C-alpha cells in the first residue's frame, strides 16, 4: 500500500495537471477498493449473527475475544465455540440471551511517538 504522501501527490496530479497518468488513477482506485473492502471489519462494524459469519482467527483480540451483543442489548466480551456451536462469555458460560451481533475489539490505545 502507498503512504499518505504518495496518495496525496497522486490526487493533486489528477486534479491539477493536464497530463494525467493512469498509474495515479489506478493507485487511488486500488487504495479506495482496499479501504472499502476492509470496512466490514472495523471496530464500528457490527456483524449480524444471522449472517452466519463467525469470527476468524484475525478477528479475535490477543486474549481471544470479540465483542458480542445479545438480544438483551448488553455487550459482552466472548467467543464463538466452533465445537459446540454456541457463543460463550469470557468466563466460559453460554450466553443467557441469544447473541444478535459481534465485532472485533478495537485496537488498544498507543501513545504517539
């Protein structure tokens, strides 16, 4: 992936130059496509359990959890147990309310350097 400076320079060339380079256009389109493809797994993207999509290894936090919202409108840390087919809370118990959606946990805060 290109860095911000390269993307901004490509955008400026496309906006302000008469001699437009198709590589600039292609680079920006590729970036936008990748960005949109990755939006389904952002921290704000709830994935309905009804979709049948279950978390993959990459979706789980370092401690092995995702956020799970239940029909009781409560949000827990939990995981999907592939062997049993049940959603389980962080204590290892099956949820009392049926989960309706899940999402990966956000990345931990890190101070800027």
